[in-house]
C-alpha cells in the first residue's frame, strides 16, 4: 500500500489502534479535532508518550503535532524493534503501551526488548498480569508464541507507579491462519492476587473471596499470591486480582480488578470473580478484552480464510472492524450463531519484509 495514501480521522477516540494500523499498513494517518471543544484541548501526556514510543520502535517515522495539540500526522517508517527504554506517565498503566508493542513487535526487523516503567495495574487498561498470562499466550494461535516473554521486575500501583516490566518479542516472517471456532468448556481457572506496600493478608483475603464465588462451579482453581516489599513494591500501596479461565480447547477468558481507596479485599475478590463469570457467560474463543488482537492478526494472516467465534462484539471491536476495512481493505463476514457470532475473513498475506532471511 502506498505511503501517499492519507487516512483522515477526527477525535481522540481509538487513537492508538489507528496509529498501529498506520504503521502496519504503511499508510500516512492524519487525526484532527483531538478534544478541540475541551477546556484543555489537544493530546494528553500518555498519547504523546505513545507517539514517542512508536517513534522509538521504528526508523524513519515522522510525527507532526500541531501547536495546539489538536491535530497529529504520522508518516510511517520501518518497524525496527531493538532496545526500547521508556518512563510511562502515571495517567495510564503500562498495559496501554504494551498493547501497541504486542501488535507491532513481531513484524519488526530485530527482536524487541522493551523496558517500561510506570503504573502496572489500573482499572482502565489491561494489567501486566493479564498481558503476560493471556495476551501473549493468545499469540500461539497464530504461530507467534515462541520466545515471547514479559517479566515483571517491580510492581507499581496508582497513583505514583514505580513499577517496571521487560518485554521481549522475537520477529516472524508471517503469521499462520486462524481456524478456531470451538470455544469448549471451562476446565480450570488460574489467577494472581498481588499486594504492594500493604499487609500480605490482603492478597489472601482476595483469594478466599474469589474462590468462594467460583468454587460453586468448578473445583480446579488456583490463585497465586504475589506480595511485593521494599524497592520492588513501587511507590504507592495497592492490591488487586486478575483471573484467567481456560477452556478444553485452549480459549482464555479473563477478568481483573484493582482496589480503589477504601475498598475491602473481600469486595475486590468477589467482584473480580463475578466479572469472570459474566465473561464466561458471553462465551467465544477470545474474551472481550482480546477481540481486537484476533481481528488484527486474522487480517494480517496469509491469503486463506480465517475463522473464529466471539461471544458478542463489543462497541470497541465494531469500530476496530471499521478501521481494519479503511487501512487494509478487509471486510469480515459476521454470522450470528447461538448467542455468539462467527467471524470469517480473507487474510491480506502480510509479510514482514524487514526480517532477515536465513
């Protein structure tokens, strides 16, 4: 696709996915009217940091931001990978940036090794725990899992952060086609309850509350407690829990929750378990937090039919499908099927031209 093609959008919503698609499709993107009517117009600090991160991960990318910050133009360069080191603003968690890196890292020139520092968990973005235990594991469906790793060296709770993670992702020439329509039945549930700068009992109390909800349905439940002290515990006290249900066919359904000021550990554990039960009730081979990942990698797959099943399309996924059609000219066939939807598309035959051939 030609770099002279300029895709134009308006508004700050869906900024991250559009920047990622612009890099992968090698099309210039222009986004205007970014919070133009707000009292504080323009890009936020985390969006500027995302642009800087994408610039670090590529070579030749040109980014132009208007003086008011309400307009941005990105002319994509080549995804290079390599070593990346960044301090992330605490207004969003590290997961916000990792999602973008997970999407582009396999298609770089060299293996990516990224060290990111900031908040490791909040209630807006995916936590580093779920990215490690679900997002990266989902890559195996596309032949990408070997050598992919996320190490949590320090945890950082809101508001001051102080966490640190190391993300390693080798490159691939192309992804494999997806044919994953049998969601299966839940066979086990795993999870991680973490606590930083608070009593270690907080983690145990969350585990007990979550098990109390989930044990009525399935006996195979194991939730690890991860208590951090000293320098590894970041700058703020906090606790939270992330849960992953695995089905007989390997589908992963996730839910998580971290405590806000005044929350009791029992409430956090119980509410997270109920969120997981809602996610299981939705069904599908990918949960609502990872529908975008399946859609993107199906689009980037070889020129064969790719097929999967979702429980219910989220509003975010609906917009993601529209953006995929704009950038890659790919349309999905969506067929309702017993309270779920079957999605089929023809891959674009995307090939990583930057990967050295051996």
